[in-house]
C-alpha cells in the first residue's frame, strides 16, 4: 500500500475509506468489510453523525492500532479555544480511541456553539469572530496532549493555508479538498508540495450520493465521462478505478466512499492500476473548474460568507 511520510516519520496510507453519507445502519458493516479487505485508513467527521457506529466496527479490528490511520474533523461550531478539545474528546469517545492520527478543521466557517446547521443568520459567526490562530493553537495543544498525532485543515484556499503556516508552531500536515478530473487544482498541488502540506482528494468519484438539495440541475456525472470510460476499457478496469488511480498518480491521498462490498473491493484494487502518460494527459484535459461540494449552503442570503470569500480568498 502506497504511503506518504510525514515530518515525524509517521506514514499515512495514500488510499482510505470515506464515510460521509454512510448511514448509521450501513457504516459499521462497511468499515468491518473494508478492514477485512485491507483498508487501513478511515476518514471520519463528527458532522457525519456516524462515528459511534464506526467506533463499534473499529473495536472488532484485531490488528495493532499503529497499523490504522484515523482522521476526523472539527465541526464549524467548535472553533473557539475552549471548544476544540471537548469536540476532539467526543470524537475519540465515539470512535473508541485514545488518539487520532489526524484532526482537521472541517471548514473555514464558524457557527455558534451547538449549531449543527444554521437555520438563520443569528446562528452563524462572521469570519473575523474567531481568528484561525485561536483554533490552531487549541489544536496544537491537542497534539501536545497526545489526543491527535497530526493536525490539518480542510476546504482551505492557498491564502488561508498561508495564514495558518505563518503562525503555526506545528505546521498543518494536510489540506483535505475536493479533487478530481473536473477540479484538478494544479496551483494548489504545486503550492502544497512546496510547503510540505499533503493533499487529500475528497469526492474523487464525483460524490454522486449527495442529497438532492446539494446537487445542481446541470451537474455533470464524472463516472459517466467518456474519456474516463475509454481509459477504463483500455486497462480492463472500471471508471471508479481510473479516478482513484489518477488521484494516487498525482501523489494525493484519496478516500472514496462506499458501503457496497463489491465496490469496496473494486476501489481497493484500484491501487494496482498504473495509468500511463497518455492516460494522464487525456485526463488533464478534462478540467472544468467544477465543484460538487461548493459550500453554497453556508453562503446563502445575508450570510457573512460568500462563495468568493470561501474559494478565492
Ligand atoms: N472535508 C470535506 O469537506 C469533505 C467533503 C466531501 C467528502 N469528504 C470525504 O471524502 C469522502 C469521499 O467523498 P464523497 O463520499 O463525497 O464522494 P465519492 O467518494 O466521490 O463518491 C461516493 C459515491 O460513489 C459511489 N461509489 C463508490 N465506489 C464506486 C465505484 N467503484 N463505482 C461507482 N460508484 C461508486 C458510492 O456508492 P456506494 O456507497 O453505494 O458504493 C457513492 O454513491 C467522503 O465520504 C468523506 O469522507 C470530505
């Protein structure tokens, strides 16, 4: 299994399992099945509302804890200095773990404490309400306390990562962002490589199971792309496997979600697929700046956040 080595020598498996939208009824079986297949990296988040079920599945794992890589994410209502550690401790309790490998700021967006999804403006806080340095210092304390081995960010732009880097005693190990052939983010790839920040590709298959309300009417279906289909045919692979192999070939971490045993195996097997230069060149031409997860629900009406602020600043 391909890994990336972090500054302290820890190694993150480049391939892992996504768990957003994996329902409470399905996720424990899916994680157990994944562990049986050989998955050793599970991507979680408090907001996915399924960490207790994942914890139950993890408790059946017979291998060593150090052979697993567990990531989770701090939700938008817990960015203040006093809220960070309790949020991480709740995740640890649910996952039945003593520590995480990686804990990420899920979004650069603040809600008031206890707000899961804001129903009105009064439940949001503007960007300046909690400086990122405050959240970051609290996360660094969690590293020092042994609650997580690494910390990082998610959905951060280059300027926002730069802001963290400028004041970090412990540098962000990871930025987890949307990456696939329709949103290749070459500038972010180059910047992150230069700064030693790894990237995790989320929604690598186009996140087709998002709720209807999160989908655009004209949204493309990445898995149906004809170039991806042709490359798949050439290698006797599936389109999903080509998308995973493409992410691995770009030296990103990739975390496709599945709760289906056949697709869990299929996705795992994609680690063996080697795309050639011609495949990579053809896929490079598919770029169209398309975000499946654009965060527009955070930016509607009189929200203090705009899509321009979220993705351009
Ligand atoms: N940090 C963030 O803000 C953020 C945002 C989005 C996602 N994520 C993380 O990234 C993970 C992956 O992203 P995602 O869940 O949005 O979308 P995704 O992995 O791109 O796509 C998941 C969808 O693809 C299907 N699928 C899985 N394997 C397949 C295959 N080989 N062929 C065809 N279809 C396949 C799944 O169905 P079945 O389950 O039925 O197989 C599901 O409908 C998430 O689960 C989450 O852990 C993070």
